[in-house]
């Protein structure tokens, strides 16, 4: 497990966001479409990391490309592999191995979740719930999902870093 992780989510236009994830080895950036509720789906996927033997899949639509996050619990960590498929409409049932791995890292769950929660809280502070929905267009800000993930994180991860209220 590398232990260094960064995650950013920037609304970049009406119905578009730039997602960036990086560790000590590599960085990936994706321009994500509002055709899926990508940010909420990622939060729900991370919530799944608190279940026994977790494996979660989350798809982002890049129009037409799909990137599929495969999250696997590994002890106190999470193996993250992001697979790229050329066409989301054709890759719906495709096995993960049919995609090209565009980024991969194994991180302590507490650091990964902390990074994502912090980025999502930053989006909320910058845009507010109404501003987020106005810019993301099709889906509201994932307030409940964020609260649930933060609750799980604080309860199970012994995170020693500060959190926004």
C-alpha cells in the first residue's frame, strides 16, 4: 500500500466534471459526463468497502468512453483499478478484463476515503447543494451518501486528520 493519495472533483461546465486521482506513482484525469450520477456512485462504492469481502464497481460515462472503477477490499486497504472501455453502451456487460487498466493503486481505506470525502466536501463548500445541482444538471448533490460515508469513516478508520463539519 502506497499511503499517498489525492482525489479532486471539479465541476467544469454544465453537466461535466474533471476527476483526478493520484498516488505516489501515477495520476489519472477524466472528464466525466452527467449521464451517470458519478460522484454519488463513487461514494456508494466506497461505502461498500466497509462490508465483509467487499468488491464494488462504479462506472463513469465519458461520452462515449466508460471508465469502470473496481474497488476491492484487501485487509485494511482498498485495491483500486480503473478500467477504460471505448464505448459505454457496448461495455455494459463486459468483464473488467476486457477494459484497459488506466490507473491502479492499493491504498489504506482510511486515506482513500478521507481523500474522497475531503474533495466532496470542498465541492459542497464551493457550490452549495443548489449550485451543484444547477451545474451537474441531472442529479442533486449526494448529501446523504456523503454523510453516511463520513460516519462509516469516522467509526471504523481511526482517521487522525481533520474533517469538515
